[in-house]
C-alpha cells in the first residue's frame, strides 16, 4: 500500500514497524549538507573503483527508502547512504548499505541518535554517521560501527570542524577522505 501512495507525499513518510510515520521538515542547509556528503562519498567511491580495477561497484543516494526488514515492514529514508550498486528496479535494502548517514535537525536529534541508530544496528548496517551542522556547513561527525552481528553500535570517533581540515579519513570498505570544505553550504563568515 505504501508504494501506491503519490510520490510527492511518499517522500515525507517512512514505514516503521508497519506504520506510516511522517518525517520532519528539512531545512535547505540540512539538505545541502546531506547532498555535499553524498557527493564526497561518491567521489571517494569512484576514485576507489578506478584505482582498484575490481568489479565492486558503489554508489550514493540521498533520501531514498532503505528496506531494513520485511516483518513488520520497516523502511527508513537516510539523509545520505553509500551502498553497493544495484540493478535499476531492485529495492535498496540494508544488506546493500555500507554507510548510512543522518544529518541532525532540531526535530530529529532524538530520533536519529536513538530510534534510527537502533534500527540501523538491528538491520546489520556496518557504519552509521551522525552529522551536525550550522549555517556554514557540517560542524561535527560522530562515527559508529557495529562490533558484531546483533550488537549495538560502538562509537569510534568524532571529528569537529575546529580540529583541522579533514572531516573523515577512514578505511571502511575502502579509503574515504572528506574535507570540511567539501561539506560547506555557505561562504565562511
């Protein structure tokens, strides 16, 4: 039934434990930070695919339904994700996702830090990032990783814009480096 809802209405809804749940309104800065981070992850993925020459394919998406589990149906719309490439009409599911990112907003902080974090961990998504932002762009990134199947996330690090030019420098599935400058949405004040 959810898939039969008009796409413009569906965009602002998620399915949680079989119930349709509205998503909060996202500011332009919120959307820009998510888009900038998605672009930076995509750039790193493309670089890795070219460098390695392997057949592994990665892509990024913003605000798309990720099926976490079927019963009861739960599909979240992360702000940004890095996932393995899929055929055009295949449903994006938790097992395809490498990194899931939520950008905090006034109304979503508790949901992102508690409810979504628990859902993504239960679905087995290995990496979860929470991004805070201001009028300039991303301010901090909290990174979490699953310690093992059926376990909660473990906090592995927080970076802050005041700590230097590098926002993220990891070797998750492949090397990823993101600069704070990549996550700016406005000129420096």
